[in-house]
C-alpha cells in the first residue's frame, strides 16, 4: 500500500475535520499524518491488539480505529481527541481509508499481479512494465506449487497457507478457484526438487493433522524471471493430473519426476488404442486376473528379480515362474526379458491413461 496515497487523503481530511489525523502500520510507526513532523514517529501508547479491535477506542487524548483486511487489520487510524465527535470521525475515516485501500489493492496489489501472470491474463509486453511499477523483484528463481483441496471443512485452507508463508514480498498465495490454491515460492540457490517436495509434504501434513483437510500438491519446475511463472503453473497442473492417473497413492507429484507418464499423457487416445492392439495381439490385458496383475506389479518393483519377488510374495520360486509363463502364453511377452518388460510396463500405463480420460491443460 502506498504511504503517499494515505498521506494525500489524510491531508484532505484534516482540512475538512480540523483535527490532527494519522495512520499507523503494523510496525507501530506513523506512516501518514496531517502533522508532517510526526511521520516516522514510533507509537507506544497502543499495543498490537489495537489491530484486532473492531471498535474505536481512546488512549491519551487520541481516538484509534483499526482498518484493513479482517481478522487482523494492517493499519490503525487515529484522530486527535477522545470525545464522541472524534469517535464519529474515526469511524467514518476508517471506512473511507478502507475503501481507498481496497481500490488500490485491486489495481496494484502484487498478489493480484502474480495471479494474472500465472493465469496468462496479462500481455507478455505488459508484464515487465507492471513489475517495475510494483517494484516486483524479477531477478530471483521461483516455482509454483498447486495445492488442491479435496474435502471441505470450516477452516479456510487459503488462510492456513497464507499464515505458513507470511512474507508477502517473497512468497505469494493465490486463490485459483474453490479447490485450487497456488503458492508462488521464491527459491534460494542450492534448493532442488527434493527440498520442494519436503516443503510440499509439510503443507500436506499441516493441513491434514491440524485442520483435517485432505490435499494434493503438484510442483512445477523452478523458473528464472516472472514471465515463465505461467509455465511453472501449467506444469504443476499437469503434475496433479498425471499423478491422479498414474500415481494415485501419492499426495505430492513433481513435474520433474513424471518420467514416461508425462509422455503418455501427451499422446492422443487414438494412438494409444492402436498401441494397445499391437502389443496384445494374442489376448487383451483384460484377460489377466487381479492376482496376476499384482504379481506383475511386484515383479517390476523388484527390478525383474525372480528370487526377490517370490520372497516378497511369500510364494515358491517355481510358482512365480509358472505365473510368468502363463503371462507369456496370454500376451506373448516374457517379462523376464528387459525389452518385453518395458513394453508391458508402458502398456499398463497406457491402459490406466485410457481408463482415466484425464483433463488436459
């Protein structure tokens, strides 16, 4: 919020009211005052609780009234005097300054600017002009984390995440819709994708354990400069959608770790259906029962190691070999052969993709 804007309004109010008027910020400093000599003065007469008080109150010959975004307002207005007229002035002036602040925030607020950037609602040529106008730091690395809330509670997830990242000059929390919240996080040098996943894990755990709110998080890649934030946001969206198809058990999905799933997600369904017909010429994958599919999954998880897989499944090695031979007879693919195993693994992922029919961005 511009202190100069407050100063201009306060000066005009002083001419109309004939009383000394000022505005205090959260650092307990006078940032605007009709008596210019008091600008920058530290205020000790009131405490931080003044910013949460809904009513006007008088202390040491001044009447104070908080205004800003409830429940914790950012500013306190004061009017010289502790009489009823001073209280009326304070109430009226607080409403006026609040409206001015709201108009200014809608027009110039950085979070609103960031939201327009990640949603591609601002022309590329205007991005840097607006960034300079808002003194937005363009020379840092940032990544977008897209948080999707899957259940409704009385707690506002947006407020919780804002409280987790209170530095509004570096990190920006943006409401996308009723379920999605974007966190644009400034990234220091030396931070990698694993650190971002740890951060995402702490958000998921906080929402779940303290507020009983279930969530998923997609993580976009780290980008340099503000113009590429839209790419990171789209990557976070893709990570959520791809994760919903291929990694249903994961609550955190990073775009960097999508691997072949990202490639399959981008293929047209007609091409995928053609691939499935070519792979399973002898018999459909649907002919495999759940026990067989579970065996295949464990076989892949143990890097095609027959002995290790049989141990993990608590079956005899020959039993596992028999199951693998059965799969070979049904599909024509020997999963003990690396090339056949790759084809089968991709085919299972393509089947998941065709079944899920995900939303593409």
